[in-house]
C-alpha cells in the first residue's frame, strides 16, 4: 500500500474521525484548523473532544502552518463550512499543484447572484489549480465509524484515481466506501438533506407522529430529485447515502444541528432563535429557494422551510398550508429513474452507491 499524506482542513469530529482511520491504516495525516487554540488543546490531549478514547496515533500531526499542510498533501480533505471555502481555497491556491486531489465533506451550496448556485467542487476549481476533485458523504456518525459499527459512505468523482485513492485510504473491515459517478447529485443530496432535516425537526417539534415524518421524508426525496435534475444530477442518486441515507440518519438525532434547529422552530419556542442551526443548511435553503421559484420547480417543503427560517410564516401555519396542496402522482419525479437502475451494483466499473 502506498503511504500518502492526507491534509485535513477543519478539525471537527467528522473530519478527525476520517483522519484517525487514515492514520491507523499507515498514512500520514496533517490536521489544520483556523483556531490555533483548538489545535493546541487537541495536541495536548492527543484526542478530539467528543471522540473520547480514540487517541491520536503518531502518524496524525497537528499543524498551524497552512502552507505546510497544503504543500505536503497528496490529498486535501476539506471539512470547513461552505461559507469559508472560497476564501480558504484562495489562500491555499499559491501552495497547490494540479497533481493533488481535493476531497470535500461539505453539506451546502453557495449562492451566486440572484438565483445562481455553486457547488463546492466548482468553488475549488474556480479558486485554485486542482481539477481532481470529489465529494465524500456518509450517514454514519464519527463515533460509529471509529467504534467498528457497520457503516458506509459514498464517494463521487469523475476521476478514477480519486475514487481509487479515497477507497484505499478510508475503507476498513466495518466501513465501506461506495462510488458514484454523479458528483452533482452527491453534492446536492448532502446539501439538500440539511434543509429537509430542518423540515423533519419542525414536524416533530409540532408534535406530529411517525406518519407525518414518513410523509416529509418521502416527499423530500421527490423534491430533491426535481431540483437535482434541474441542475444536472441523476434522480436515482438521491435514494442513496447522500440523500435518503443522510436524511434517515438525521431524523431523531439531537446531535444533528439542522434537525435540532427544526425541532426548536416546530416547538415555536421563544428561545428558538438561540438554537444553533447548521450554517450550511441555512445557506443552502437561501440559495435554492430563489432558484426553484425562478425555474418554477414544485418544492413546497423547501419553500415552506425558507418562509419559516426567514420569519415570513410560523411553523404551524406553514404545515397547515402544505397539507392543503393538491396531491398528484406519487413518484412523478423519480419513478422512471429509480427502476432498473444500472448503477445499483456497488463498486461497478461506472460506480453506483448500491
């Protein structure tokens, strides 16, 4: 196995867990974060808060030099919020080469202009010389990944080298990395999941039962497919890990920022404004809402969440309006794409999440 250097930008639990996996497999890991005080605390403890008991091996080193982390990387793992990434890639640009790989874990998109959208892979290629890009999405939690519980991720890239290297670095006996050729769909699925997790939280906060939750999850899948197809994605992708998988994982989890934020909004608590939302989730709904309205894409759940988070309507009023929408064909956006899907076999020559 070739020993590679993986540089991680953003020291959150999710990214650190991947760093630990890579280091345990013999790769060299450099961990950088904009908060040097956080790096110092982690270096002193040799572990990450929230991942207690998972000590940093010698092959995982914390660095404060952005240049060192960038120049020495074979693979860059980008784990900061979307709103920071354009500036970060601009700063990294002078230290990078076109031979390096950039893999991101972002769950959001950037709004450009009145109704424009930029995915993270597009931001990376606009701001630096790297072209070998990919996205990594998993419904598994960091603790699950490190504890040996069965789990998986999907890795999307148009480059076979990127897919092969990421699979080699992160696959373990209990954690599988599936592949997908649909980079657009995987990126959008991860981003849209944050929006629909807010919706599920709102419904639970209002006291609705499992049937309402099932309604939101299934109709969210349809809205993801409609939006995704309009942006060049394959509808079937949203039934995989980055769409349905992550949404199922988020629902009911108080640790999921977007779901917890929706729960507070649904409870219509006076302190809902103090709940900490996923910044990527808010940025995504604010970017996608004008896009779907301009294109005339039916997405009542997404636009309803936009009205709630912007204070235009209350949670209960929005829910009551949604149930009055005339029902059409159940699988109108996805029925053709989800049947006889040639990408349904994991690890095939052209990918597919399985």
